[in-house]
């Protein structure tokens, strides 16, 4: 299922965030930076106050959608045995 995500200067549609791989709670997507700063950062964080698993991806490029998609792909990847 696709979800709409917002960056500072753009919107994009991509895969929905999976639940936290550690506790199963939902996760929130945060975006920081813009085309005028040198650092663009995307953070995905578990909303369970006892877990707070977090990933942070950052880039120096001005491509907000690219860093957002990379972060979502990392969060949604699961190791299977």
C-alpha cells in the first residue's frame, strides 16, 4: 500500500511504513532540512515510549524524495532466516 510523505519542499508517494521490528508499534516519519541547508535528514522512529527504535539517513544533496525513499526502504527491510 502506498502512503503520501511530506518533505520541506516536496511531497512523494511510496510504500507504507511497516511496524517496528522490535516491538511491533507504529513508526513516525520526520524530515529536517531544505534546499538552502547543506544537510537533509530523514528520521523514522518507533512511537512506543519504551522502545524508540530509530534510523536516521542524511545527505548533502538536494534530493528530498531520494533520501526519504532510502530511509523507508531501510526501515521496511527485514532479515528472514
